[in-house]
């Protein structure tokens, strides 16, 4: 199965479904990524702070898959945003991954109290221009952060990777992104198991109607909304199940019913608030 791709504002294509390794232990990362690649994934999302870039790199090296068939993302951690640190940090990540470049490099959080996220973004532009990253973007940025980095650099991120799942859809951020050619990547796409998403009637009914699991329905919802999504699992069966979402489509009514699960008051957030991570 060929995963649909989205063309970023950099001109490069990104597979819409990927494999995330957040909270995958370092000693399990190689196996999990190997199983994901065997299942058909070609888009891997990691980060320096995950401390599993070596395992990701080892799996890529062993896979024998041509580099140009893979899309690899990693991220700049918060304590490396100042001065020339981003250039050193991306070099360290590339060494661990065993790669000459990453397809996408992101700043991980804006850390507004540090006041370094604009410098970090300026350095990412230099990293892109040096060929160390083909595309650059941000993660966990609110509209105020996005507007500032664009105003001060003239460069718009290719993506914004944010917490996004049916109970927390961040409409202000996603609408700004749509207006500015920024694509949204959903982290925690299944709510991280922190609420009974799969027990919601809209999800359960769609799963029954299509003969799919609730998780597959929610992943399909992300895809049909145009988001880039990378569910995470360390179980081979679940890794394969999460990839098996291209043989059905939700109806407009089913999408609308899942859309309606967001209470719109911000209470659906299950992760940290970008203003609180510094």
C-alpha cells in the first residue's frame, strides 16, 4: 500500500501516515522501527529528547530501504535553542541517526519564557540552507509564536506538530495554518489513552459500520481532515493495525460526529500547554 503524500511549502512530499517513537525505550526502538518499516511505514518521527535516535538509525541502516524512499523527522530540544546550539544539535542528531540530512527538522517547543524560539527558528533556516534538513517546521507553537517567527524571519514553517485528537482539535491553530500554507501534524492522535475516546458513540458507531477498530477509525479521521499523523506502538500487531487504514473512508456524517467531540473550552487537552513548557 502506498501512503498518500502531502506536498509541503518547501516543495518536498511527506507521507501522511508515519510511525512515532515518543516514549519508545532506546533498547526497543530498533525493533519497533524495523517492524514499522516491514509493515510499510516510510515516515519515522523521532526527537533528540526521546533518546532513541540511535535505535531509529540502526533500524534504517539494517532495512536496506533506499534513503530517498524514507522520510525522517527529528527535533531540536528546548535547551539547545540559544546561540549556535541548534547547528551543533542537528549534527549530533544526524550522527546518531547515521544520516547526512533529515527530511524535516523541528523546534520542539517555543519555551516563551526563555525567549529563544525566534533565534532557534533563524538557525533552522540556516540548517535548511546548509542542506542538513530538507524541510523545517515547528512543534507546539500557538498562533502568537507562529506570527512572530514569520514576521521576524520572513520564513513560514512547513509544519506545526501539535497535540490534536478528537477531544482537542486546536481550531485556532489549524485555521491559521490552513491560511498560511502550514500543514498540521497530530501528536497524541488517539488521546494517549487518557480518556475514553474509543468508547465515544461517534467512534464506536463508525468502527462497527466499517468493520474496523476504534483506533483505525480515529486515524482515518485524522487523514481525512488532512492532518499528518503518526500513531505510536511497540507491539507488532498494533503497528500493522494502525497502518491498515486505507481500505475504507468515513462518511461526511461520521467525520462531523467525531468533529463534535471537542468541547471547545480547552478541557480536552491531555498534554502540556505550550506556555507552560520552558
